[in-house]
C-alpha cells in the first residue's frame, strides 16, 4: 500500500513538472528518466542476477537504431516502430545472451564486452545503412510528439509503465530463483535450477528494457548516434546502479538520473567532468558500496536502533 | 531406489572412483566411510550429477539418470547437501526455503506472477528448528544453523533420497547430536532414504543401517563392519 502511494505520488510529481519546467529542463529531466530506466534494466541482470554485464549498451543502441531504421529506411509508422524496437533488442539479447551465459563471472563479463563491441563496430562500419559515425538525424516522430512538453510526457508515461512492469517482475518467483542463483549457483543447481536458462531469461528481459530506453532516446532527441552502443556507454548504468544502490529498484533510477544531471551541470563549469566522475565513483565504492539507498537504509536502521535503546 | 553400477571416473591420471557398484533401497540409511581422498565426494558428485562418469551407470527409481544434468536429477527427487554449508547468503532463512520450494514446484521461470507466502516453507523451516530465525539473513546464521537451513531447503524439495556430504562437519558435539536426531526423525517421518559420508564414527553407527567403505576410489567392504580385517586396519586400529 505504501509503495502504491509512493508510486502514484512520484507519477503525479513527474507529470506535474511538465507545467513548471522550462523546455530545456524538461529535456534534461527526460534524459534523466531514460538513463534511470537504462540503469534499472541493467540492475535486473547485475543486481538481482549478480552478472556483471559490460555490453548492455548494445541493446540500448539496438533499441534506438531499430526505431531509427524502421522509421527512416522502412517507412514504418513511428508508434509501430517504437513498439517493435524493444522486441528487436530482445531478439539480439536472446542470441548474444545464449552464448554469454555459457561462461560465468569474469568470462561472462568479457563475452558481453566482446559482443557489445562487435555490434558497435558493425553499426560503425555499415555506413550506408546506419550513417556510421554520423549517426542518423532528423528522425520522424508522431505529430503529437512535436513539442518538448509532449515528448517529456511520453517519456514519463513509458518510464512509469516500465517501472511498474519491472516492479512486478522483481517480486516474481523467477526473481527469487534468480537471486538464489546469484548467491549460490551450485546450491541452486542441485535444488533443480537450470542455472544457464535462469540467467539467459534475465539477460533477455534486461535487454528488452534497455531497448525501450534506447527507443525513448531516439524519440526524445530525434537522432541516434553510434556512441549509444560503445562500451563506455555500458559503464553508465553500472555506475548509476552502484551510486543509487543495487539492492533496490529506485536506487538505479536515482543513480542513473543523477549521473546525467551532474554531467550536464558540471560540464557547464568545467571540462574535467570525467575526472570528477572518477572521484565520485571512488568515493561511492569506498564509503557507500550499497549506494544512496543503502545509505538511507543504514541511517534508518540506526535510527531504529537508537529508538529501541531509548 | 538407487543403483550405482560399475561407476568409474579419472581426473588426469588419478582414478578417483573405480568400478563402484552399490544400492540403496527405499528409505534405507547408508553411510560411506573412508579416509580423506578416498573418493567419497567424487562419488557423491557422480551420483548427483556434478561430475560425469567415464564409465558406468546411475539408476534412480528404475530410470537411467546417467545422461541427466544435476538440476534434472534434483527434480526427480535426488536431494543433496554440501560439505561446507551452502545457502543463499543474502536471502532470509525463510526466502532460502521459499526459493527451494519454488524451484521444486517448477515455478522458477514464472516472470509474471507474484511470490506468495507458503505454509510449506514455514513448515520446512520449523521442521529443522529455525522458525525463530525466519527473517535473518542466511549468511548471518551460525554455521550449524546454516547446515540445518540447507537441510530444510532440501527437505522442501520433497526428496526421496538425500545425499548428505559430511552433515556434521565443523559442528560441536551438541550440534552433532542434534543433527543426528534431526536427520533420523525427518527420515522416519518422511520415509526418504539417506546416503551420507561422515568422519565421525558415532554419527555413522548412530544413523546408518549399512556401511560402505571406500578406499582409493574402490569399495573395499560393506555391511558387517567389525568383522572385516581391512576395515579394522583403516579405522579401528588393527586389533579386533
């Protein structure tokens, strides 16, 4: 019940902001939500599945490019393209994931990195189709998404639907079983879990939502860039999840969004954003490995303990 | 219930298990003893599916399970515990058992459903005496409690044969006695068979109806323990 109120409250605030923010601020807020969704999609795999995934940007990029190519090259209706984009990302995740889950830990991570970079190079090289390093500009969007405000509201709506879906999935028997696999794959296997299949499914589910985030990016900005697939882009949801806290759903959303917010606002004053990002990352890893939500949790339990003592 | 037929496996040049044959009938309690390195854990892995044999067969419940992977064997009712306690550390004790139950029921891939509280999970937790630790993280439990929790998890999968790899390793004498009584009681109540390895002879004689002796990968004796001179040499100090 409290969670429902929290969700509805957050939804009301996000919608209400459309009447308050300037177009620039709305674009920034939409970017933050997309980054939050992207981080959340990764956290299903990394936080719940314990699989460190260095190639998640590939599916973000596939989502974006699928929307761009379907509207630009295939002449599809933008909304149809938007609906198909996550499914195409899911298809890529299904094939790539099938190979990646055959290895564990570091070897899994290296495979995801390699496949991600492979897709990046393919998009980079297929100039005729993808525009290469120029990306694809001037994407069509539905006529009712012409204004900044409408696009912001569209991002808010899709984000909220995805968050609700992911929240439900996070409470499923599937996720409980996945967490068991994360904590102890051997024990889970000898209780009857097909460990690879469990990991493969979450890989595809996470890839699908990354595809949604990528398609949202394409609609919001009306362009896609090959950097969307680059491995450095994969580090953003990792850092976002880390900063926000991998133990929760809200954490990665806050962390992913906060990174964008800081990047935009700090690069206005200094070109040394990457250095500042590095310092922030180090501080989090050393001082708050459970992220912001972990800090809040610790602070709350301490408050509880104090209250108990009194 | 379980028939192991001429099972062999070698790692490199080491013949870890050589032509071992054994049988465990329904509800029977059988101990496998032998010095360190005798191949007990390897034999367990061969039976439960962690290691593939070079030769031989494992038949469970009339079915040849030799080609089956470990998770499918578990689903047929072949439960096992590990020598070192093996739990889901970041889940609560209750969620550990609930996960086991979810897996047993084949609900592990239900993405679009809710986990609902299960009385069977509470019961399995209570059966191993951990009802009062319900909400503690499994990783924070005492070692003996972790081993009991693991037992509760296997119990939740309604096994027909439990393979216990040194169920009392690392336990105090009191914990050991408690675990022995627990395994006895559960096996009595639920009628599952137990195949276990153990170094503590009081546990072996307290639980097992039959004892198999493994040495250098081969079964050297079984059954009437005290009459066998080789077993006496290995275990009982040489003099009858």
